[in-house]
C-alpha cells in the first residue's frame, strides 16, 4: 500500500509544481495549504493502515464490526453529511442569491427528525450491512435487492459527481493544478481509503474531518461577526447594501421561483435524507438500537449548528468579497473558481494564508470523507446485494464478497472521476439536490413502507419502486437543468427543476396499488411475516451484535 501512496505523492507534487498559476481559474501556489494538505493525507493514510490490520471479515469491512459508539457514529454521520455541497455549495448559493441558499440548509436538516423518531432503532434491529437488508427482510430477496441496487447506485453516482466537482475546483485554485488532474487525485485517494481500510478507516476519517470542519467554520463565523460587533442584523443589513440584487437577496425566488418547486425541493431534501444509502449504512456500525438513537441525536446537533454558521459565512462572503479589497478574488469579472469557492476565498480574508491553508485542507478532507462513504455504500450494494444474494444466492464466501467489493470500489472511483470531469460547471449543492430527489423517490418509500405497512408485497415494492426511480430520473433529464442547460435544447419538456413532488407521489401510489391488488400466495406469506418482523424491529431480538476487535 505504501508503494502506491509514495507514487501518488510524487505525482501530486509534480502536478503542483507544473501548475501555471494563471487566473484562468487558478491561483498562485499556497505553501501553507500544501503543507496542511499533506499532513492530513499522511494522518489519514496512517489511520487506513491501522484500520486495514483490523479489517478481517465482511462485517469489519462493511460496518466496522458494529463496534462504533453512538457519539462516535453521530460525529461520523455529521462528517459524512456535512459534504462539499453543504460547505462549499450552500455558502456559494447564499453568496450568489441569499435567502434561497438557506432553503437548502433547512431542507438538509429537517430530514433528521424523520430518521430519529421513525427509523433509527428499526434500521439497527432489522439490518446487517445495507438498508436493503431491511426492505428485503420479508420480501423476495432477488427482486428487492435488484431494485434497491439501482436506486442506491443512482444516488451514489449523483452525489459522487458533486463531491468530485467540489474537490477538483478546490485543488485547482489552490495548487495551480489542472481540474482534470485534481479530480483524478481525489479518485485515487478515495480508492485507497476504502479498499484498504473499509468502514473503520472511513469512520475515523469522517470523525476527524467533522472536528476540523466544525472548528474551522466556527472560527470563520466568529471572525465575520466580530466585524459587526457580533450582530447578525448588522451583517445582514450590510449584505443587502453590498449585493447587486439588494433587498431581493432576502426574499425567495432566486433559485426557486414557484410553490411547486419549493414543495418538491423540500420533499426531496426531507425524505431523501432518510433514503441515502451511505447515511443509512452508518446505523449498522453501532452495537444496538440505543446507540443508533444516540447517533441521530448527536448528528442532528452537530449538523444543525453547522448550518447556522454556514448562513453567517454566506452573508459574510457577500460583504467581504464584494468590497474593494475583494477584487483580488475575481478574474474577468467572475469569482475565481466560481460561486462554490466563496467560502474558501472568505477564509483568506478573515484568516490570511495560514487559515486559508487550514480551511482548504479541511474542505479537501470533507470531500474525501464523503466520497469514501459513498464509494463504500455503492460497492456494498454491488457486492452484498447483487453478487452475494442475487447472483450467488447467498452462497458466496466472505472472501469472495470482499474481493468483489474492492473491485467495485475501483470501478466506482473511475466512473466518479469521469463524471466529475464531465459535470465541471454544475453547482454542487444543486447536484446533491437531484441525488436527494432520487433517494426520496426510490429508496425511502420502500424502506418506510416495509417497516410500517403490513400489506406491502414484493410486487408492489418492485413495481412501485421502479416507477418512483424511473419517474425521478426521466423528470430530471427532461428538466431545465439537463434538457436546456446541459443538452442545449431551447425549452424544457418538464418545467420544474425538482421532480420529487411528482416522483415520490408516483412511487407511493404505485407501491400501494400493486400491493393491494396482489392476491398471490407469496403475497399472503409476506403479509403474515410482518408480525415477526415487527417484533424484531421493536425489540432487537435476533439482531447481530457488535464484534470485539
């Protein structure tokens, strides 16, 4: 492993040195950023080496043996959830359009009470490695796992694109590296973390990243507010006076222009949170349902605090980057690196080169932590759900399953790099919004109804789930974002940017209709099995415990 690391480090240093440091999207090399970047890389690779020595079984690889505490898992969930879309994307959206960026922040947060009160305990009691274990608990394994794999991989792909774009832009403007090379470097690091360290390495990378990120944004927020005597009102007033849109930044309508889009986006962010495969997978890393509940409580607190600070950072970027001193962060009238880099430039304003180096390394850590979780979720879906259960009918050995999973990690890494390069110009918060829409449409309805609705059948879940997935994907393609902005057509066939209101509704109706009309013998057995499932969901009797390391 360390031969690979050495080669990657030498290549990275060579690429940094080769950067032309022009203002076509790049900046002069930041030595402190490079130093902190490599300190973080070295530290996390040591963690990966340690985790690799502890990862002996499939349970270790997928769920760290279930030995993570509630507090550790809550911190790791926060580290997984506070992604590049949250830190770079939402602060950039607030910088560009004000209030509408806050809608995303609130939407990302409100899904957590759904998970806390309705799902956390039952997820831990019913599941083993992936959320599909729950959906397939009393239904046909093959059909449900195929459906869930399609939904999971669609979500992982979209979410991965957003993180890759954020990472590429970040390294591009810091180190003078070409965007394409930056994305390749992130993909390589991601593959190393997951392939060698599995969930244990991913968890500790996420915990370290969460601590660093919360510390960094707290300092940024305090430094911004200090200029206004710690008055948020004065900060907001100055932001209105400074922004070219004036008072309009405090009103909705910048990104979301109609009620249907607002409802659809809110539904995607709230229900999508409870359908994200890389987040749901984290509930299997704790020892029991009590620790699962604790995880959500801690995660909600950390995430809520983070989004409060992001509002301050976004408004601070409006004030400071649009001041005369902020001219250095622009080239050809546009912010260097685009709106996604507003928080990075603000860190230089409030803390100089050293803090810019710190926050840049933290942002990179943010991206690596999230893409590692995403990649592990995608790989586990392929290896555990498709290969071990569907193809091998449950007869695959742990060694075979882990081998397929590690191969999948490499494939997902390559795909992530290719798509990250292809979608360079997209706002990363919006890309994650699309991922949430698919998670809300394909994953959440099946998961929720499999836990709570006795009459759910395989036919209903399979057909209705695919209706939700296909509807979400088609409406995204036909929306203004893809059909007009990317494909270059004059007018979108589907007029709304956010499809969740329609696709989630279609999924629930489809699941309900095809379940109640299913009169087969297998449907009767599935309905009768609900009572046994419910006992385990409520009590945890029969659930796997933690593994001692």
